[in-house]
C-alpha cells in the first residue's frame, strides 16, 4: 500500500484485506488517492480504516471516496493534466 497497484485496483476485497493487515487505529491517518474517487480498492481500504482519521485526494468532488473519508483534498483539473498532454 506504499506503491501503486494497478493490478488490483478494481478489487474491493483486496483493499479491505490489505488495510485490515495494517490495523490502523485512532493515532493513524489513512490517505486514499484515486483520481476518479471511485476506485474500488481505494474506497474499500479507506472504509476499512474506520478507527483512523481518513483523508482522500481526488479530482472529482462528491465521489464514493469522499463519502468514506473525513478530510478532502480535491483538485479539479482539466483532462490535459490527467492524460499527460499538458505542457
């Protein structure tokens, strides 16, 4: 969970399992990062971290990840930034 894992990004069960292994508690902060705000692995992992403070970073407001977290970092960007065609 310290690096990207595109292979399992659609696996919510894997997200819950990975977070459960870490047992975050009230002295921990969990940050979910998903551009869409709806990646199943990330949403499930953040939901599983119920005892910790939860934050998220997304580019779309009102997402499932936003509903799972306590704090939001929302950066609204154009498609060029996400597609890598800026500059």
